[in-house]
C-alpha cells in the first residue's frame, strides 16, 4: 500500500505511520492492542492539527535538559515505538548517552526478543531486556520486571506511549519520567514529570535536531530549564489548542 500513497497526499504522514504499525504487527514486534493505541493517538493528533506546537517544543527542551542532567538515563521501548521510530530511538540514545531497555505492556518473551533484534538491526550496540529478578513495586506481577542495569537503577526514564499504571509505578518509585503522549488527559500524561503532547514520529527527529543546542549549554542553564518547567500548564496549553481546533471547525 505504501507505494500507492503519493507524498503529496494530505494524510501522507498519517498513512505511512499506520503502515509502519501494521508492519510491526506482521513482524511480531507490535501487539494487536498497539493498533488500538495508535488509533486513539491519531484522533488527538487530528485535534492538534498534526504538527509540533510551541507547547511541545517547550516540553522537548525540558525533557532533553532533564535527560542530559541524569546520571542513569534510560529509554524504555515498547512495540509501538519499535515499529514507528527504531533508528531515531537509537540515534537519540547515543546523543544523550542513555541505555535502551525493552519494556512491553502485554508480556511476551518472544516479542521482547524481536523488539531487541529490531533495535540491534537499527544500529543499537546494546538493548536490555527485563530480567527475572529485578522488579519495581506498585504494579501487577507480570509488568513489574525490569533490568538491573536499566530501569531499576535509572534516575530518569524516557517512556514514550506508556500505560498509566506503569508510569504511576515509576514515579512512585522515585524516578523522573518523560513521556510522549498525544492525549493530554491520559493518566500517563497527567502523572509524568514531563509530557510531550505530540506524535512520536515528529518528536524523536525534533529531539535529535535540538539536542546539539542543549548539549552546548552549561549545567546551570539546563537546571534552570528544568526548574522553570510546569507540566500541568503545558497540558492546559495542549487542551486549549484542541478546543481551538474544534471551535474553528464549527
Ligand atoms: P493511560 O493508561 O495513560 O490512561 P490509555 O489507557 O488511554 O492511557 P494506553 O494504550 O495505555 O492509553 O497508552 C497509549 C497512549 O499513547 C494513548 O494515550 C495514545 O493517545 C498515545 N499514542 C498512541 N500513538 C501515539 C503516537 N504515535 N504518538 C504519541 N502518542 C501516541
Ligand atoms: Mg492504559
């Protein structure tokens, strides 16, 4: 199908994104539930006009500052992220010196290994998997396993497209959490330390471009970006943008 969609098509990016998710399911990387999550994301993307707004750019700067200041930053990758942005995740992990860990909602050893392989094929040197022994608390049995060298000891975790329960458990465990979530009302968006309300396919390339600028800054400037940041006001800006789109349509 992808060959049939001309780049000039008004929904080109959206159609290509669907294609990548469907391909992820075929390859056994993405779960069928991941298709539903993508659909929910698309509805909110429509409402923000499918672009990276200033509110998302502000969250991206704060996220990069937090990740650059971290002692043990980790990027947690699930089946949707691995299908949509594998190469970009690897490039970002290099730029911010973060480890990559596979962590999926519906536990499956086979799918974890396929995601790991996809990231290795995309240029990652090392991809951690949840271990049998290390766990985070406040979450049900199957989803509590993490890697000792990864999420267990991380101070900042970047978990795009995360489920609310795990986001809450990570925050309750004392970790700072950065997420990407198109729905500003989700529990993840509301619980995370920093929520980037935008589509992951636009966010990660934007972060890679922007990280050079942030890396050239002093630690004190990065700390100021983080301390000035107010996630709840950014979420309100995202909701206001959606309301504006709706009122303009009427
Ligand atoms: P929560 O558990 O946080 O309350 P939820 O149960 O509604 O949220 P989940 O399926 O747990 O949703 O998490 C997926 C989230 O990722 C959704 O909020 C969805 O809007 C968002 N999402 C899906 N695809 C994308 C994408 N491509 N870019 C950014 N966000 C996305
Ligand atoms: Mg959920």
